[in-house]
């Protein structure tokens, strides 16, 4: 595989869990970093990728180049995924 996805987020966030649920059957390789136990790492990741919310999904190639994809919605579009996150919709209400 020429690239993989790296997801940074919380194990308690339905959007983060949904990102993993989308990636699992996709055939793409991915790494997952939970930030629940490290507020300092959360700050570093937010600063590095210039984001203010999580999850954040980064596309990483085999040469070390990284491109921020965005979050749940952007990954969903990139994967052309059409299933809805029921827990995410429930949390919006």
C-alpha cells in the first residue's frame, strides 16, 4: 500500500469510532491514536495539523509525507462511504 490513514481521537467519541468502522472494511491500512489519556499530546496534534477538534484523519504516504484529510465527514467522502452513523446522529439531537 502506498499510503495509510492515521486517525487521532477519543475512544469515547462516536465520530472517531465511526472513522474506524469505515476504515476496517475499506482495505486501507490505518493507525489509530487515542488521545484520551494525554491532553499534552492532544495539544501537540492539534497544533501540528492545525485543527481544533477531533477526530482528525491524516493520510500518510510511505515517504513520510502527510496530508490532513479532515474529520469524520471528510473521511466518509474520501472513502465514498454511504452508511450513516446512528450514534453520531443521536448525539446531535
